[in-house]
C-alpha cells in the first residue's frame, strides 16, 4: 500500500542495530577492573566474618559474591551483545544486556531477603562479635567499593547493564558502611544487637536501590517508549510538517540502553512523498527526540482511507 521508504537508505550517519552502542569497550574495561577488586576483597571479608562471628561482615561478603556474579554477567552480556545480527535475530543480541540488568536486579532482592531472614533470627539471641576487627575489615571493604563505584560511574548513565553492576557495588558500599557503624557500637557500647539490625537496614537499602533497575529493565523488555520521549508530542511534531496529513502506526521503543527506534506511517499530500520529506522527518525525530534508528513509510493521502488500508 502506498510508496514506502526507509530513512536508512538515504542517511547512514546514525547507529545500526548490528553494532554495539558507543562506550561498550570502555564499559568492558570498567567492569573487568572492578571484578578483580571485588573478588580479592570478597575473600578477605569472608575470612574476617568467620573470625569475628559477624553476620554483617558475612552478609557483606555474600553481597560481594553477588557483586562478582553481577559483574561477570554484565561482562558476558556486553560480549554476547556484540554478536552480529542474523537472518533469525534481525535485531542482533543487544537485549542480552537488558536481561543481565533484570537478573542483577532480581538477585539484589533475593540477597536482601536472605540476609534479612537471618538477621531477624539473630536479633533475639545476638552472638558475641569482635567489634574492632569487624570495623577494620569493613573499612577496607568500603575503600574497595568506593574505588569500584568511581570506576563504573562513567558508564552507569548510558547502560542499564552497567547500572545494574554499579548498583550491586553501591549497595555493597552501604553494607560496608553499616558494618563499620555496627562494629563501632559493639566496640564502644557492647550493643551486639547492632550487627543484625545493621543487616536489616542493608536489606532495605538493597531492595530500594534495585527497584528502579527492575522497573526500567521490564519497561525495555515490554517495548515501552523511552522515558524521554512523549509519543503524543512526537506524533504532533511530525504531523505539523508541511505536506503531512497525519501519522499512524507510530511505534517507539528501546532496543538496549542508548539505542532507541521508531517506525511510523506518515500520510502526505500528493506530490510530497519524496526523499526530502523523509529527510525532514528523520532530522526532526533526531534533533527533538534523540531517536536515530528511524523507519518511515510515506503514504499518499488516498491510501489513508479505512477501506483501502490492510
């Protein structure tokens, strides 16, 4: 129906689905360095938790293990997402990074639940904890986490995958901070109950931090429009172009973080269905709404009659 064209056939100065989003190589380096740091200190915290009988330290070591798994999953996702598109997977494998972010968010909630259950059981009968050693080990963990956060900071705004890994390290940093406070309270005042209470607070912070990651990951998988795009405004902007009669079958979605796509049928007056119209639509969508992967089908006004649409 109608004459159709794809804006890619006229302009190749924007991203394609067969390539990784910008920043993937640097994100891979960030994740690799942070993974090594986390693994090294995870072992130290686990041994320290056993020596001090501290649930907060053991919880923090367990969270560091989930950090390592999250970082490893994020690295794998970046590698897998770089595979080229095929005749069967025409969008490529970019959604692998979104799936990794979703798994990381769910893992954060699961870890929080396990720690919280154990902490509640310990509140009634808190064990003896070596507060001084606990505080020192947690302090080292805090330093490692802060370094990891600094390394990953540059990629977290552009990638849900990296943001999931960053959140794991961030909540672990909060865990180290809570362990330091609990250790100090035990050392100075003998408040052994501070250890399980700190663990419960850590659990709440983890769930709170994971919620936005889960929500955004599900939104991408459900093909929701990007949060920065108002679809009604986009429709009106295209419809306001000279020669455009209307816009139908408008779809806007996210392939992966930073890769947004749009497709639409643009109904035009007779004589307006040319390359110049395609270029005007593409430039409008790119400049005002930040969408680069644009597929437009131009339709003469006569084909917009309901009886002729199929």
